[in-house]
C-alpha cells in the first residue's frame, strides 16, 4: 500500500509524517500500512535533517480508526498470531526509540492501534472536536491491545485510568485526554498540527524526558505507589470484570493479567507479556464471534433497508405522540441527536412526566461525563410539548408511542395525518400489533411503518423497522436512516405477529413461567441462564418487561400460534394480582429504587411448595431451543431475510450472549441434528409445543447449518 505515508520536512527541522490510506474513508493500521510505516521510521532514524517528528492525518477529522479487523478475523494459527503481534509491537517501538521528540497530532477518532501509535510518541496534542475520541476498544472484539497499549497506557495515566479504558473498551474526548495526562494539550482542530509542531520543537530544544505518570493525590500515591495499593486496584478491577462478564469473555481477564504482570518490568519484557496474553485470544472462537457481530453492525451502516437501495427523505423535525417513559425516552434521544421534537399527549401531567423523563436521562449523561450542562439545556430546548396538534404540519416524521391498543393507534394515526396535512411519515412504536392493521384506515398507508424501540430506549441498540403490506420503499428507507441517525441498529422486518424479537423471545419467557410453575426455584432458573450468558435471568426479564405486558403480548401470540405458544397461567395470575414487575415495585422480585432485591413472597405463593431439581443444561435447552425452532419459521415466513438478521436482532434487542455469536450461530455450534433430537425428546416428555419445525428436521437430515463455510 505504497503512498499511505508521506514525509514532509520543514525548514525548522520538524518533519511531518502524514498518513492517508488510499481509497478509504478512515485510516486503518493494516499490515501493509505498518510495513510502509516501518520503512519511513528506519529512514527517519538516520536522517540528520530531522530534529523532531509529528504524526498527522491528511483525512479531515480522522486520525486512526484502529487496526484492520478483517486481518485479525483471518488469523487462525497461534504462530501467525504471535508473529503479527510481535511485528506490530516492534514497529511502534521504533517510534519510541527515535533519537528526537515525536508528537501525535490527533483530530478525530484515535482508537485501538491508532492510540497505541500515539502512545508510542513522546507527546500527544488532541483537538476539541467532538469526534475526537481516544480509546482502546479491543476487548469489544475479544482481544486486548497488542501493540504495547496494555503497557504504555498505565505508565502514562496510571493504573486506575488505564484499566478503566482497557477493561471497558471505553474512550475519552480531547478535553478529558488532556485532563488525565493522556494528551499534553487540547486545542481547536484547526490548530492541532501547528501546536504539535511547536511542542515538538520545544521538546527538541529542551531535551525534556518522556512524560511519566505521577500520582497527585495522597490516595492515588498510596494506590499507585505501593504494592498493597496496586493489589487493591487489581482486586477491585477483577471483581468488576467478573460481575460484568461472569468470566464468559476472556479478553478483559487477559488484559488485567497483562497489565499486572507487565507492571514494573523492563519494557521489552513487558511487551512479551502482552504478546503472550494476546495470542490465544486472537485465534479464539469468542473473538471470531465478536468480530462477526462487529461486521454485522458495520454492514448496517452502509444499507438503506431496502433492495435495490432507496433514498431516504430528509428528516429534521420529529413528532412524538405519547409522553410516557417510552415517548419521553424517544423525545430525549431525538433531541440529543439534534432533531427538533414536538411531543404531544392528552393531559398536562403526562407531558410533565415525559419532559421529566427526558430531563432525567440528560442529567444522567452529565453525571457520567458524556455531556456538558449547556449542551443538555440546548437539547431540552429542542423539545416542545403540546396538548394539541399545532405545529404538526411542519413535521417530517411522527413517532407514535401510545398504549398498545389497535383502536387507539388507528385514531392517533387519523388525527396525525389530518394535522400534518399528509406531509409526515407515520411510524408506530408497536411491540406486536400488525402495521398492516394499524394502517388499514389510513389515507396514505404507504407512509405508515413500524419503528419498534426497545426499553429502555437510551440503552437498547435495536430498532425493528416493520414494513406493512402497503408500506413503500421510501418510507422504510427513511425510518431505517432515522434509526441510524439516532445511533441505533435497525433491522427490517416483514409485518407479522411479534415481528422478530418478541416472536422469538415470547417462547423463552413463556417457558420460564412453565418451569417456575413446575417447581424450579426462581433463583435457580435465573442463575442457570446467567451462567449461559444472558444479561439477566428470565424471571428478572419478565419483571423488567412487565408481567402485564408479557401477558398482553403472550396472549396476542397465543391467538396466532395456539399450539406452539400456549400462555402459561402463572403470568396471568401475577399480572391480575397487580404484581407487574419492576415498574410496580414487585413481581417475581421485590424492587427498591429500581433495584432488585429478594424473591417476592407474594409471588412464591403462586409457586409449588416443593422444589423441582432440574440440571442447568436441561433448563438451558428448554429455554433456548424453542427460540431456535421459532427462528426457522421466521426465516420461512420471510419476517427477516437471513440468519444474520436473526442473530443481530436477538443480540441487540434481547441480549443474547454476543460471545456465542448469536442464536443461530449457537444452533450451528450444537448442530441441527442435535437441536432437532433434543426438541423431539422434549416434545415427548414436556409437550408438543417443542416439536421441531419441518425446516429444522430437513436441516438435520441433510446435516445443514444456518451459516455456510467461511461466513
């Protein structure tokens, strides 16, 4: 990839090594880019004209987006992995060994290998551009920073800040980078290179040593400067990793070991420690699965939601009908992303609650350092509440988030169409009602589409874009694009009962209630599925969803699929008793300030007195395999087109364990024959709702998989 790097030598002796990967929107540190960099570094090391060197990007607003993940995905052999890691380490270490000061001029993303390159420099100048983010996100694809990041970052910013970034894969903006010592200065984007040159020349004149971390507070001097204090840091970090991952993700644990074992070693030996921990991760199936998911999400960014691709209508003004928790969350998200929002409800108190919900979410962003107070105030000002439909004639999209009743949704659709004078696209945030039925009496059914957000809106990344029988391509493309602009991952679904996620999730929730009704302890059931990798147990999830909502959605799906999804009476009993889950303070668990406590004694009264002892693997089969079975029917019906969309939807919308690669990747790991055999056995022992689908039986007979070789 010749021509990626270009050395510009200034009259004052400061060189600028510019990077611009040809034909790409972003710079990636692939193998060819690294080899060419090494050639420039070898020449620079003996170039008597150079007094200092600045690394900068020709691409506006982009430094380095990281390593080339495709190359990582292709590595399957540990020897090849070790060679690649060590080569990368040694090339970047040549930056650190140059006989003159080096400065990274960072404007825009500086992630993964890009930050490791910047860390190899003696200094860093960063911009205050909101797009400037410095981070080491490698754990998100199942590996650790392998080009020196686990060793250089702690030496620069201290163990505590380094571990926060490395173990969480989190990033910091330019101002935060300067505050923590990760950067020497934060300046306007237009001044980054000039300031980097000035800093490089000052460092050359002063011959100042490379910056090192120095604890400031007495507490940090104890924690960072004593063996006992460092032990506390590592113990607390390990506890946090295990609480978040339950050990299912080896990368954070390996990163923690690499930082701990490398601390205090000579740097060359510390790099060897890092490489030793990196190599097994690169070739692991967990990493391959996480990279596949990364590619699935990245592919969505290039799609329009329809084939052949269609152009989306421009959207600047968004209406939200309904100011409940969901409506308030949607309004807050849209305002945060720069849209003007008109939020309507029928009572002043409802509007006040919706605004309060938006304000609460903004306050949380301020407390977590993700937004500044003036930015929040400006965003809140973009939300205008109303009891009527005034202003709707200027809207581009109206998102309906009213109660889940067909007649109510049809009514607000008629009212919105009239108020918007046919201008606005109507998007229904329905979790199960058919879009075709909602649009049946619409004046323009082609402009009615589903836009199903998941609760809580600010956390859940998935949006189901549901196409009714009359919905036009432009409407789908517009909502698909809007979801992406809101920072979500959209998946297009054909209209059908429960769409994708609820269609597959309801058998899981329903089966959990049957197991509890059979005498499996609430704690045991939740523990088994947590151990499998789900983000919360099924009883907790029922509480989170709301037992009334589960009863409503379950009843709707039972009416469509009575043989496969007969509703468990336990859910109805608890809902009718008013045990609604988290929102009501009590469901299967008791809740205080939104946090789950002990199992609710009132719920226990509905459960058998005796305990049924069921093996964890059988509990997992009874919960997970019905979802696989239903997924085959979803594919047959064309609700989504491919197994990739099933897996993306279930990971992003239901929290299916990413390290397993998705629901259907998990099924492939078991094998279609094993899945079909287990379902047949369960159908005989538990009930015919487990009977394997015709497609699954055919796959088992032909030894087929959902994914082909190399996919």
